[in-house]
C-alpha cells in the first residue's frame, strides 16, 4: 500500500523500509511510526521476505520525535493517544530487522535503531537520547536498552546529559554491530541481510526469540527457554534438510517448514 512518510522496496528476499521525511530529518510523528510498523508487519507476513532493513537517508536515520506535535500535549493527551502501542507491535515482529544508520539517530530515532535486531552504522552516525534537554526522558525504551547494551554508567551519562556518541563509540559500547565508511551503511546492511535470508527461516525466528528472551530473564529461565526451542526445531523439515545438505556438502534448500 502507498504511504506518505515511508518508502518500501525489495531486494531478493530482503524487504527495505525507508523513513522519508527529509525536510525534518526524518522526525518521528505518530503517522510515520504507524506507517513504518505497518510496512514491517506486511514484510513479516510475506513468505518471500526473510529479513528486513529499516533505514533513513544519509543525513538522518531519524532525528527524534516531532516536537511540534508534543509541545502543548498534556499527560492525559499522551496517555490517551497511546503512541507506544505501535512500538509494542514492532517488538512482535518475527523476522530479523537490521537498522542501517547514517547521520542522526537521536531520541526516538535512537530508540528505534536499538529496537532492531542488528545495527549497521555509517561512520557519520550519531546516537543519543537528548530528551532531558527539553524536560522529559526517553519513553520508548531508551533508558532500558542503553543500560542493557552499554551498562548502567554509560546509560546514565547518555540520559542525564543528553549528549550523543559517535559511531565508533557506539560500536565500542555494544550499541551497533559494525561501522562502515560514509555511504556504505545500506550496502553492508543488505549484505548482512542476504546472509541471514539464506538461513533456515524457523531457526532464524526462534534464534531471535531466544536472544531477546535472554535480555528479560535470569540465566536458568533463559537456558530452559533455549532448550525447548532447540527441541522444537527437531520437528522441522528445515532441520532435516539442513543436516542432510551439510553431510552431502551442498547448499540447503530451506522452506520455513
């Protein structure tokens, strides 16, 4: 379906969603969030798509929330709008989503990148949570995901100062997977997505679930969850095909069954 603030395309088994509000550095208003979640969900339902990329443009992945729609909002307004329900839908996407980040990923844009399963950053990327500078704090996971990825003290610094970190520091802190030269972020994200797209879809889906579960529970509960998913995959056609292909020294032909 056509969108106003989002562009979509495919490259083989990879679905690409591009935030398209360049005049405001891809600031995230409720409609933009709704459209990008709708687009990702559509790719998630499409059996021909096995991995997704979320990106912006060279200047900005997303430079935060659209403050013009928030400045006069009351607590009742933001509670009633429940814009975060759309972010909850993002968390329910089964297939891997790779953020390809260039330029600004600030505020909600940073939170959006950190919600993705992997992050490829241009050397021009900047990640930050500047909400404190306008009298609020992150509300879509910034305090929680920074702390889980970078540790308490670096999360405190990011949230309490509002100052961004560059791509190299973000990689060192564990916020991104890799940093590439300017202009190469989408190509590298596509390369990585195509590798994942070649893997058995059920194993990819359950591997994503297991790693996400590890971020929310203790070790014993996580190990128990992992083991059950491990057993479950022995019922799949892809498990049999993958092991036969390995023994026969040929590429596997995976169907997601």
